[in-house]
C-alpha cells in the first residue's frame, strides 16, 4: 500500500468483498464466527467460483475461465513439443 498503482491492485479484491457483502453478508445475521466462516466458504466454493459470471472474464464463471486457460496452455505446450 502507498505506492503508485496500488489502487489498481486492490480493485479486484475490493470488488469481490463488495459482492460478498451484498450477496451474502447483508442477507442474514450470523451468530458465531464458525457460522460466518462456513457461510463464506460455501459462498466462494459453491456460488462465486462455479456459478457467478464475471464481466472481466467475458461473462464466464471463474471455473469456466480457468478450464479454457488450461486448455490453451496445454495446447501451446503440445505445439512447442511437436516443433
């Protein structure tokens, strides 16, 4: 924090926390830290990554985007080995 360009580094994380605040935390009050932690893990693993589409990822889910990226990387590796 405090150097040039830090605001751009923090923007994706700030966006994530804002989404979590609106979509998860503001909807129900949790009584314990364990209950809150469980809800946050469930949100990330079962909604945010596999289902929620992101404009920065061309409206793909993070799981879909990673699958496409893996296939492109694998294809580049295969092409470079063949040459």
